[in-house]
């Protein structure tokens, strides 16, 4: 006799009959007819080649072989239920590793705060965070989710917009006091401009708009960084003007460390995306994606 020949429903029917001591009472609990339960037990006995129950007109009791089999059935079903309960617990309690790639400044400010909040709620989550301003190849890098300021060119990638950000030119109060504030984008060529590399190339063309008309300027950088957070820090320290996403300098502007300049012009659109190479196939990834979308939606 092989276990594959016996179904879980047969074991449950046998256990209930043994516990109730009656086919009719077992039938009520199982939502079956009494003849159907009787036939099911007969079939089980035939498959096992053993008599499990002694039947009288009023009662049903276990045989010696039936009692031994009943105890094993109880243990097996209890173990199975424990496994099902543990599986349900695992599904309700998020756990596992999440690999993220994110731009330097965003990772060190808003994202860092929010990921800490996320692990407070889901302490079994582990993060592997890559901080880089280089656009990561999601097919080659070990990354589950990438946060990017650029729209992916690869149609095989899935992107969802997190925030419709724009870039903002800003400088510290100390810099503005010493060097003044440009009134037009063209005047940036007369100032110390701090920039950083995008796709391994310095970002030296800064675009603005006014009344629907584009105004682009090629700046001569005072300093170039491969980590955009250093450009922001140098601006805070009064060393020049930086042109960054409003998300990156949000806290600095609110605290007065930086001041926006060129207020009559609109900065270049720089929407932020959450990018992944395929459908999110685990609850931890979908939950984090929904969490981040909710957090970005609170920003104005």
C-alpha cells in the first residue's frame, strides 16, 4: 500500500467517524449522507486490506488495527495543520532580502528614512542597498528594484512613476551673499557651478523653461563629482550652485541651508521611477513598492 492511494479526505472521514462513534453523526459533521460516509470507510478498508471499525446497529468502534491507524492519522493531520499554520504565518509576516539600487542623495535622505520605517514594521526584511548615480543594468546587476530619475529605454523593464519631480537650481545664503544670485540661466556661466556625472558623463547642460520657451545653458563646472551628494554638500558649504532634483534638496531648502535661485524659470522635469525587470513576484516586493508609492504621494 502506497500513501498516494489514500486521500486526505478519506483520512478526515475516518477520523471523524472514529471520534463520533456513529456514521450518522459523522455524516452531519462532514456534510455528507450517512451511506456516502459508510461507503467511503468501506473503500478505505478495502484499500488498506484491514478492518478498521466494528459495526453494530447502534455503535461504531475501532478495531485494534483501527485504533493504531487512528493514532497515526491524528499525528499526521496535526503535523500537516502545523505546516499550514506556519505557511500562513510566513505569508502574513514579510521576510527575506530586498536588493535596491538608488541615487546617492535620495538614498541618504528620504529613502533612508523610509526604509528604516519599513523595517520597523517588517523586522524580518533585510535590505541590500546599492547607492549609485550610475544607471544600473537590471539584467546584469543583482537588483530587485531600482529607483531612477530617468525613464528606462528598455521596453522589457517595468516602470512606475513615484514622483513628478523637477530640478531646482540653488545655492547657500553665504554663496549668494558673496557672489550674488543669477537672474537668468545665461548668467550661470559667470558663477561657480557644481555638477556630477550622469551615465559617466558630467551633467554640463542645464535646461530651464519660461512661459513655454526653453532656455538651455552649457555651464563650465567649478567641480565635478561621481557622487551627486557631494555636489549638494559643497553647495551647502557655500562653494557654488547646484542643479538637483527638488527631492534631493527638499530638506535643505526647508531648513534654510539652501535657497532656490532663478525663481522666474521652471527647472527641467526629472520624474522619479521605480523600475524592475519583471512583474513583482513576491509579497515583500509588492508591499515595499506600494509603501514607497504611498510615501511619495504625501510630498507636495
